[in-house]
C-alpha cells in the first residue's frame, strides 16, 4: 500500500525521472545521428558524382515532363499493381532476371570473344567442351558411372592441350569460316544444348529436337537478315541465341503455364517500351536532354586524350571483365577446394586438427593484409620470377586472385557449415563415401551460399586498384587486351589516372562517369548476390 | 543381487525353433551380429562396457534403457557410424556374418551399403521423393530398373499409395510420419541385410508411430531389424528379443521380449521395467 | 564434444580374386584410389594458402634485404627525409608520420561513430530498422577506394576550401589573467590530410560497427535484465552494463579498423598528394591542411615512376611493403588475441 502522494510521485513524473527520460531520448537521437552520418555523407557524395555525370540542370523542363509521362507513370503504375498480387510479382521478377541475365551474359560473351579473337575461342570451346559433353551424355545412359568424373576432367584437359598443340594447323582451317559462324559455334550450340536438355527433361526427346532445330533456323535467319541489311551478323547472332532464345523460352513458358501471374512478364517490356516511347517523342519534338557524360560513346570508344566527348572506356571495360574472368577461373576452384577441405575433410584432433587450426589462422591473417602487399607479391612472382612482362592480364588476374582467396574461402566455409549435419549423417548412413556425400548432398545444398560469396568477391575485385598500380598495369591503353599476355587495362585505374586531368570536362565529367559505370557494375553484382541469398533463405525455410 | 552378472547371450526361444536344414552346429548361421567385449570410449569417458551380444537374423531386436546408457552408441558401432565422431574409440570385437567389422579389410562405406540406418529425426534429402529413394541405388552404381525398384521400396514402406502421383515433388513437403517412411523406403531400396533404427518413431505423433510399428513388424520377415527405443511398450509390442542397457553403458540383460517383460532375471532390470527409475 | 561427420575411409586389402566387391565388405580399388586422389587434390588447395603467405614473405624480404644492404636500416628507420627519386633520401619517418596522422584522424571519426552505430543497432533499433541500416552501413565498406579518393579530392577539398581559413577566438582578450587563445584552422591545400582522413574514416566505420555490434549482441540478455530489474534506464544499461561487458570485442574492432586504415592506399594517394614531411608542432592543425604522404602512397609513387625493375628505389618499395606488412600483421594478431580473451570470459 503506497503511503500517499509522495510514493506515487516517485513512480511517475518527478523531475529526476523526466530528466533521465530526456537524457535517454537525446542519447538515442545521438546514436541515430551517428548511424546515419556515414550513410548520409556517402549519399551526398554520390549525389555530387551523379550530378557531374548526368548534368541534370542542362536538360529542359519539357524533357523531364516527357519522361515523367512515358517512363515514370506507367512503370510506377505497373509496379504498384504488381505488388498486390504475389504471382504477378514472381513472374515479373523472373522476367527481369532472365532478361537482365541473358542480355548481360551474351554481351559479356561477345565482348570477351571479340577481344580475344572469336576463332581462338571457338577452337578451345570445340576441343575443350565437346568431348566432356559427349562423355556426360553417354554416362547418363550407362549404369556404371565410376569413371565419369575422371573421364570428363581428363578429356577436357586433353582437348585443351590438343587445341593448344595443334594450334598452328587448326587455326587457319577454322579461320576459313565467316566470323559469325564462329559465334554460332560459341553461343548457339551451347544454348541449343541447354534448351534441348531442359525440353527433353520436361517433355520429350522429339520436342527437344524440334526446339533445337528452331533455335538453329532462327539464328541462321537472323544472320541472313543481317547480311542482307549490310550489318556484320556476329552481334545479332549472339544476341539472338544468347538472349532472345532464353528470354523467349522462359517468358513463353511462364505465359503458357502460369495463368495467374502471366501478366507479370510484361514488366520489363513496359519499362523498355516506355523508355523507347520517351526517346521517340524526345527526338521528334526536338527537346533538349541532359548533356550527360555517360553516353554510349563513353562505353564504346577508346580513350581520347584531349576531347572529352570522344573519350571512351571500352578497353578498360573489356580489360576489367577479362581480368576478373580469368581471376575467377584461377581463384574460385582453389578457394572452394580449400573451404571443402577445412570443413569436410578435417578432424578436430590429432595432427590434422592442428593443421586445420594453422590453416585457418593463416587465412584470417591473409584477409587482413593490405592490398598493396598483394601487388608486391604479384610483381615479384609474375614479373621478376616468372618473367611474364609488365602489367599483363595474367599477372593482374593472378594478383587479384591471391587477394580474394581468403574472402571466398571464408564465405564458402560458412555456406558449407550451414548445411545441417543430419543430411550428412543420412548420406553416410546410406553408404555414401565422403566424396559422394559432398558431390550429391553437401555441395548442392551449399551451392547458393557459395555462389553468393563468389559474386561478392567479384564485386570487390573489380574495384581494386592498388595491386594493379603496383604491378604496373597500364593507365592509358587504346586497345582492349587480346590475350593472356597482353597489356591489361582496368576501370578503376582509369579513374586514378585521370583524376587530375587539366581539362575540367575530364576531371568533372568523364571521370565521374567512369565512376558511375563502375558503381553500376558493382551494384548489379551486389544486388544479384543479395537476391540469391534471399531466395535461397526463403527456400530453406519452407 | 550381483551387479555384474553375465546374462545369457542368446535368447532361449531361438533354441526351441530350429529351422529345418539349418546347420545346428554353428549358431553363426542364425546370428548375424556377434558382439564380444565391445567397449566404446569418447575421449576419457566410457560409453559402453564390455558388451556381449548375439543378434539373430530376421528378427526384431529391441534395445531399451534410460537415456545416456549407450543404446545409440552400440547401434552405431554396428555400421561404424561412430567413426564419424573424432574422439570415439571402439574396443572388442564386433562381427557381421563372421567378419570383424573393425578389421582392416572392411571398408565402412561398403559396410553401410549392407547395413542401413534410420534416424530419430526424419532426414530426407532436399530432393524429390523419387530421387530420395533412388539415392542409394545411384551412388552404389546400380541404376538398372530404377523405376521398378523405387516403386517396390515405396510399396514395402507402405508409402506408395500416398505419393504415387507426386514422386517429383520435394520430399520436404511430406508430413513427419511420411518423411520417416520415406527414409525407410530409401533404406530398403538398396536391399540391406540389417536395418538399424535409432528411435525412429520418437519424433512422431501416435498415429504415425503406429504405422511405423506395423511397418517394422512386416519388415522382420525379410530383414534383420535392430531398434533402439526408450518406449518400453513399443519394445514389448514389436520385438522378438530385447536387450536392456543400464546407465554407464552396461548390458544388464538380454533375452526374449516376453521373458524380459514378464520375468526378468535382474532386479535392476525389473525396477527399470516397472518404472522405478529411468 | 564435436560431432563432425568425417568418416575415415576403409582401404587396404583389395577383394580376393574371384569375389565380386558388391557382396564383400569392400569397394573396388579404382574407386577407393580415385577418391583418395580427390582428397589429396582438395587438401593441396588448402595448403596453397600457406604457400601464398610464404610467397608474400619471400617476395617482400627478398628485395627488402637487398635494399637494407645498400641503405642502412638505421638511416631508413630514423631518417627524416623521404625523397627517393630526387635526393636519394630514404628516411621513413615522414611517411610514418603521414600514416599516423591519417590513421589518428580517421580513427577519431570512425571509432566513436562506429561504436554509436553499433550500440544503436544492437540495443535500440527495431528489426526493420536494423534490416535496412545494417546493409546500408556495409555499403560504406564496399565502395571502391579509388572512388573515395576521387570524391575526397574533387568534392570534399573544395568544400572545405570554401570555409577555411577559419579563426575562432576561444579565449577572448577581455578575460584577465588567462592568455588570449585563438584557434586558427589554416587554409587547405589542394592535397591535404583532412580530406583523406575524412574518407578513410567513413570507409572504416562499418568495420567498427559490424564487429562491435556482434560483440554487443553476444552479451547475455540476463545482464540486461538484471540492470532493468534494478531500475536502470536503457541509457544506463547500454552504457554502463552492455558496453563494458563487450569491451574486448569493441577494442578488437578498433584495432582491426586502425589496421585497415594503415593499409589504405588509393584514397590517401589521391587525396593527400606526394609531399612527405615531418609533423608541424606548434600549430598542430597545420598538419591537416598540408599535403603529406603515407607509406602506402609512397609505394604507389615508386611503382608508377619506376620502370627499371631494380635499383634502390625499386627495392625501397619492398622494404616499405615489409614494414607495412609487419605492422598490420601484428595489429591483426593483437586483435585476434583480444577477441580470444573475450571469448573465454563468457564460456
């Protein structure tokens, strides 16, 4: 029983308590402010960059009005509508994913093959990919599969070695065919094989054959059409087989089989259509658009030292893609292998346990080594010891590979660790060996997590500059790299090199535009990784 | 009462039913698993003490006892799943059809293809129902007549009717009881000689449990079933022989199920059965 | 006890002639050998990581030792002039000073902000806020450092140049006995330490906030409940109970963030320029306004200028690298030791 007013006062609103509450609230506000200060500063700085890149103030009001009408309104309306219906949202997401992904993959394939020489690529693809594919298809029929694994690996290696060894003889032969035919070999055939696989699994072999025939005929038609129109057919062929076919397949499949959500596939088309409509109106009315520095010519031209509006970063773009591509081939298998060893092959006791501890301590130390030091390692290894030359693609790829090794190992380890042990017990109980358990249960289950980790590592690698400076990658090149030992170029290096260019059009125009390109690339990769992670998490929580 | 009495290692009823044509001299023909002085240590801790046991073929043998008395440990010795635990050490001799399971010429992977295991919590793979059942066959390299074998295994596990039209669906979409029957089907598909079951129904509801129990009884016609359970009534219902382990990893008594439950030799076993402890 | 599923494979004696492996307790020898080979391949991937470390140490020491036979280590570690190309001066102290000043200033920015963010995310923020803010903070660490350097040079420096120089009278002359004190913040040069420190500070906030937040979240809830039960406010519980309990983790995060700042290269190279100098003493703030050079920036400068591949300047780059490597390695190991101490306290 409270003794009257004094205690009630102590429970409720005495001045002390009010002061405490005020202090607590001020503290919380200070905390929020601190949390936001970094983010807000970054946003402001990004705003500066965007402003310098896109020059929004140079566009007229009419331009904005046009695009609000044609782009913003329909897209917003569609998005709001799609939000309310989950199946539509799913279909929409799927459509965006397949369109974005297919376009990206086919463009990257074209760019890389074009830089490296499509005939060389075709040669290695034919010799290196067809034997294992044949073996794989044969193995699917036969009951005894013990020899498949080694056979596939051996045949690939032998194929590549053969191609390299007989290069002098084979290359002129291959060089006879038209360039677009080479691309048919590089892109259309694999796409056709994948489509055939998918169709034969879901329906019948006959339909699969029909589908492949359609793909081939379509590609040929596109090529002929391009030739007639006087355009080099290579890019249209690649875009058709690499983008149109998969998009058509997935979109068509969704429209045919998902009555509830099929409207969702219109999403990307609405977006593209509205942009096109806006552009059409803009051109016909003759409205002043923004004098943005981020133009197609930036992406397609080579560097021009003096005229900002003709300067381009195409060699650097290709260079970054090629470097990061080779880096992946070198680093990811090793990193995943190391992670598998540390998680699956190692016990906690005995000399194996101590080795594992040593390895893990070593890896976490490597993760903290500054990137310049990796540059020195690359310099000493690739230039001094191996004599590969200065700033070449393979040196850059190797150096960056060393850099991201610890990162990928750690994230792959986490992905492997997240596979529940009960699955392993089930597999071992069934009489699976360790390798079989890994191959059939653990790695498939951990794969999305591993993929997420590798994509994030790619995003990190594409922005790394210091190691490339140390191994003396060139800062002004006019041609894309055309092989493993040619001089490399990279996007972030361009930013570094041109930062103090005397011409403000460069300093405040081209360089931020390059930065925006780099940021967009990283944004795409990070978004993909996050979407993958969310999708994977959702799947396992069912 | 003597604390360490060696109880008889062979149930008495088996003597009475001698099958025509069987070699009466070697009890080995009827015994599929023979354990002699089997002890298991996890580091310094002893989980099993000098277990002597002979498990007859094509019968259901139950292993009961309070928690932590080493029942699962003993089960996992049979298919060498204890190898998966770093600190485990197994002493003594465990023979499967006369061959020492821990001998140098035995590959545990091959062993587990003849001795199957069903776990307490159903653990189907995150694959389709078909792929789950076909899993063992595929990794053993026996992929002929896959469809027929999968269907047969599902029939045998009393699951086929319920899933025959959705074999492509994910196994994780099934109910708990169905998942456990799927795990049994997965186990049966590779035609093991022995099926080890580690408390297979303890995570299931009563209806699902009784389905599993019926299934176990029907399985005993073709397979040797060794089931660990903490549910004494379950052991009394479905098993032919029962082994009672007590705390510390000690085998207290091993006899026909009827004898154990109606007239056990050891006072401690009787106390356990009547619920005075454990 | 650990129950990792790691089977020891069987092996040894292959099946006797005439007996098929299928009914025996063995597998075919080819399969066993094949899988053992796979095991070795996978193990070698892991061992490769050790080779990387060995490679780094060898690469750095090789040339560094050559350098120190040409230029005495004493001169290197105590010299106050760094001018390798023009003057053949190889004293590392100006570079160390530059690195220290940048690290100190960026730490002044990042450590309090990072800790505050960590406290907010761990103790105050709702799940929704956390799910948005935590990734947002991670973005700060994900931006390429060249872009940070560019932003510092082209946006932050001009911004400050508009405001500075600045004179603030802290103690006006009218107060008797206390000498007059005017705080003068000097005008910024184009390349200056302040802008560089700011971006490096922003860049390392996520390191502090992420690791500190993990440490704060790991504090058992029972401690908080005890505090609330005694009538403490959230402010009291957070600052007087939770933060002290997570001290080791927070300190570890500080050490790691500082190590990262020491190793930062591109942002400081672009924003700070290439004029290594010893610190100015009487007017401390001068140091922020002038151009300087860090160890890492010096390495980049040498790499950019030198195309010979040998000679003391080239080798100096490796000597600097070895110094840097040792500093960051020892800091990282210290952080790990601190973290381990923290882990033991709770188990």
